[in-house]
C-alpha cells in the first residue's frame, strides 16, 4: 500500500506485515492522484513543489521510484495545474488533465496523451480535447485501451472517447456525467467490461445510477432507491460497484452493488439516527422565474411533523438556504440540518442558484462576473415565488448560508428588502479582503466570479456587504470559527459591530478550534440551537424543545 502522510507530506510504502517506509525526500513537497506503474517499478502522481522560491507552488507530473532510491523524474511540466494521470492497460501511454490560470477546472481543462519511450519518459504529448471554453473531466482507459472522458463541449458533461485520432460523443443527453472538479481523483463512472460502463448522472438536480452500453449508446437506469449521488466517488471492479448515494429518506451512505444480482449492501452510513418516515419532509424540485428572464432551480421542503398541525390559516416561516462553493449544489439526499427546521414548523428552500453544478455549463456560467447578483436574485426570487404561490408567510422570510452561501445571504439582506432575518455561517462580507490570503487553486476564482482585480475593483466594493452596512437593517446572527484562515473572523466581527452599533438585534458566536466549516458535533448542535433560538426571539414564537439561550444585542 502507498499513501501520502498528512503530517510530513511524504509518500510511504507500507508492505504487508511491515512498517511504513518513506519513498520521497523530506521537504515542502506534496503529492496526490497516485497510480502504480508496475512495469517500471514506480509511482506516477501529481507533485506540488513549495521549495522553488517562486511566488506560488509549482505543479508537475512525476514518477517516483517505489524503493525510494532515486530522485523523482518530472514527466510533464509547464502548466499551472495537473490532475488525473491515467496509465493505459498495457502501460505504454499516459493520459492526464491540465489547466492554467486564470481558469478553474470547470471553466476549461485540456486532456493530453503521450506514449513512453524506452527510458520511461513521455514523448511529444498529443492534445486530445478541451481548453477554454470546454472542461474535460475524468479520463479513463477502457480494458481494451480506448481513452474515454467527460466533456461539456455540448453544454452538458457527456461521455466521449478518443478513437483513431478523433473525439466521438458516446451519448448526447441533457444530463451531467460529472461534477465540478474540486479535488483530484473524482470519479463518476467505471468500466464493467470493454463495452459497458456503470455511471452516475444527473438531470435537474436528481442523480441516478446507470449502465451505459458503449456500442449502442443506450443508457439504462439501475433500479435502486436513491436519487442523490456523492461528489464523484464511484468505483467499479470484479462485478461490483462501490459508490456514495442518498435519497430524501435515506442519508448519504457508502453502498456496494453486485451487478449480476442487483444486490445492494450498505457498507457505511453517515448517520445511524432512525427517524420515522412521517417526520421527514420530502423535497419538491421547483423551477421559477428570476433575473434577466432566466429560470432558477431549488428544492422546497414544507414543514413536516406528525405530532403537530399548524393553526388553521397560518402559513409557515421560510428559511432560504444557500450552498457554498459557489459552484456546489444542493441535492435531494436526506439532510438532518434541513429536517431540523421542517420538523419545527419552518419551511426550507434549498436554492441551486445560477452557478450551481448539475444543470449544464450555461447555467454554471450565469454566475460568471455576477457573483453577488445572480445568486442573490435567485435566492430572493425563490422566496418571492413561494409567497406568491401561497406556501409561506411573507413576513417571516429568513435566509442563511455558509462561506460563499454566507456571502449570498448577507448580500441578499443588505441589497434586497425581502428577508426579515438571517444567519451568516463564516460568510464573506468583504470581497477585497478575500483576495489577500488565498491558496493557489483559488487564486483567480474571484476573477471569474466578479472580475479581474484591480480592473474591476468597483464591483468588489459595490458587492461587499461590509461597505453598505447602513442598508442592512434586519436581525442577523453570526457564527465563526476562530481558526478560519479562508474567511477570517474579523469579517464576521465587523458586520456584527455595525449592527450592534445601529441598534439592530444581532448575535455573534465564535468557536475555538473550528476552521472553515464546523466539524465538532458539539459546535454543530450549538449552532443549530442558537440559530433557532435567535429566530424564535425575532419572530416571537416558542420553541418546541428547550434550547440554550443566546445573548442577543439590542433585544
């Protein structure tokens, strides 16, 4: 077994019955996306080198001697980023992805292929596919040596292959066969045989497992009780598929499917909580009109609790939730956070605003240059759609989000007069400050989402809630990890101080040892209960269960 050790970032070989042995030298080097090149007794992987003295780390594809006796050999260099090296079945060729600043991997990646010479070095690479404005994902060699990959050249991430020097689209379908490439190694399909793959695919936010015949192009859904797939974790081997999935009544779980018998086994579940089905709110996928004549997508969860019935004629409060990323996506998988609210009489709208994954490239690109506008419009218009439909109380509209979703929530409360209260979980309030301390991968992400800086500095200023705090007049509760290096605590502190000084009801809870995204169970529980308590005080309702109080300024 080979692994990268978190504590020193070296690669190790762990022989059966033995102890781990380092095979890379000490130093500020990091490794990912490993594969074994047995023919040449080496590991091929992506290396990130922080020792060069350059302004940023240098990424390359390298070959590392399994015995750790030789220096690593650079196989390809010159691009800002590399991912997904894939060795052909006979070991004669390598395929990989690359991209460069200012693009993110969902904006434009290139797929390359090269054969090895007798010395194990790559010969002149061949550009197979991709490059702005096309993003390639997950190159894989079939058992017979054909190179397959996913491309969004058709607007949708569809499966393609490279044969006889040409790209062929295996299946043209308004569906996504990949997700945004947030980390190396993401996998949404695998080979059952030379002529068949098992894959996950999504349409309108609903994901399924399918079997695709590579000769006929026929896609058959696999009959399993799940409608949300994990973030690119699917592996096929020996007649079995291991993947992550969930449903409105089943939490995200690691599953194993035996293909011949269609036998499904739960290997691990994200929660062992046994909640009766009649307490669970089922999502309604909705589409609604939004800015510039576009259509936005969301999942609506009505309140649900078999022990309680709302008073006649009373409409529930609505909590609009905004996912992070901002290129992430809400799914239909059972989310106990959502059910916490719906079981307590509060409806939830989980918004997949423009920029979200799962609705095609055009939908993702609605956010290009428009972060702080499109996401805010889509979240606000979702709430207005439900009030117009008669589902919720327009006097009790709430918005909440974390990280990028926290920015959307703060911007919606600052620049729109719709929401009556809200919460920011380690949310961005100052876009310019976000540029100050950002890692290599995200260095230029804001250039695409807002505009190149400083050329478009005016946008950064005009879309930052902190600069227009005088317009924010509804109650807000802030949650912040004190070890957060992505959105430092001073951003939440500044917004809290402004509201406190204006006499607006506000609260601010900080957590030692928490970073960007809360991990400790006691923190998560405290945050949920504090947010519920805050809304109960703002809107004057009694909580069904006793929750610890929160000190609210100006109330």
